[in-house]
């Protein structure tokens, strides 16, 4: 059995708890939170203070880190990797190389394993971009997201001073997608491919004008997109935007294998629950982290470095018989 600890219990942490129950080779040691444990109600597992995590170190094989990429994971992943095998969903694409280097240095020194930036993008979409570009070297790859709720962008909104709560939707340009699939060559900007729509709840007395300006100019999140901002009540946010958190998207590569033949590589996801699917991906790769640690292959990894068999509960022989 692989003993898992959940670090943080928001939407992603709750998804991890659900996912662990569907994996017979895993057990949930506990949920560890910075909040007062008695204020957190989990479905099945016991909730502990973060201080208890280090006391229970010998009972834990892998920590799944469920904090946000804006402020939590850049600090938390390297710190916890000093003592634990870890896995995170760090999703600020531009900062992944720096994050990897920091975590890798710690993991090598402390002889632990950390798999970073696991989810569906970065994550499954990343590896499909790699496959598509390797198989069709003469072509163009484009990634489209949504329509759906972005956890990372929603978290970035909630971190702004004066924002009580928020949800952000990413909306793809469907007309552009259809033109690309026909083989049309388009010179597209980031702004051409998607728009972003934000629903925010302001704290009492918050400066709405300042917050709107902070959102539309936020680097790595909104500054390159046409962004619409709606200020709504907490009641409306809960009723209309939190019952489910759908998302999805596609990796699309159109390439030429010869002058006569065009090929389309199209990998897509349609998700009822972004956090639950992301959590399920994290749990599968936690299996890989445990196996790498057992093999003493210490250091940081991304999805590019993990053989597919490492995330499966089945043996290599079973995989050859069932899936190959």
C-alpha cells in the first residue's frame, strides 16, 4: 500500500480524497491543514494540523500538495520536499523551469522524489504536445482551453486584496479551431485564441476600480487576453458558479507527412469537474513518485520523465496483455 498525505483541503484536496478511494493500492493517512483542524470537515479521513505532518513522517510515502500556484507551491514544494516525497500541480507555465530547478536541488540533496506540475495542463496536454510534435515534425501545435473554470486563475483572483471570492472561465475561439482543422494557416496571438471571464465578489469597502485594473494587467494570467469582469454577490457565485467546476480543451496539431497528405492530431478532454480530474491525475502520478523513491531515483521530475507504466497499478505483463 502507498500511504498518502493530503496537504491542503480546498477543491483540489477534496478531489484527491475522492480519487484515493478509487485506488486499491493506496491509503489516506490524513489531511493536513493550516486552518484549525476542528474547523475542517472531511469525507472520510482525519484532519490534522500542519505541525503534525512532521511527527507522522514515518507513516507517509507521498505528500500530495493541493495549494495554489500563485503563492503556496513556490514555497511549500521545496520546503516539504526536504523531508517527504511530494507531488504538486504547479501551473504557472512561465515559471515551471525555475520551480523545477529549486525543487530538484532540494530533492537531490535530501534524497527524496518530487514530481511537479502534474494535472492536465500542464501535465497530460504537455505530453500530448510532445507526442504530436515528435510524430509530426512538419506542422503547428495549438492548445485551446475551456469553456471551463481555471483553478489557478481563480486562485490568483482570490489572492487579490479586496477580493472575497472569485471564479474565472476560459473560453476558446471555436471558429478559429474549425479553421485550423481544415488546414488553414493562421498567424494567431494569445488574444485571438481565448477570452477570459471573471466573476468576483468584493469585500466590503474594496476599491473596485483598482481591483479591475490589477486583474486585466496581471502578468502570466490576464494581461494577454481580452478579459471581462463581473462583480456579483457571494450568493450568486455559490448558486451559479460553484455547483460544478467544468473545464476541458484540446491539443491540436496539423502537420504534413508529405506534400499530398495532411494529418490532424487531436487530443481533447471534456470534464464535469476540473478539480476532481486534476486530483485523479495527481493520485496516479503519486504512484510513480512512490516507485521512483523505492528505486532510489531521487530528484525532481515532470510528466515528460515518467514512463506510462509507472502510473498504472497493473504489472508490465498485465499491461501488455490488457492494453497493448
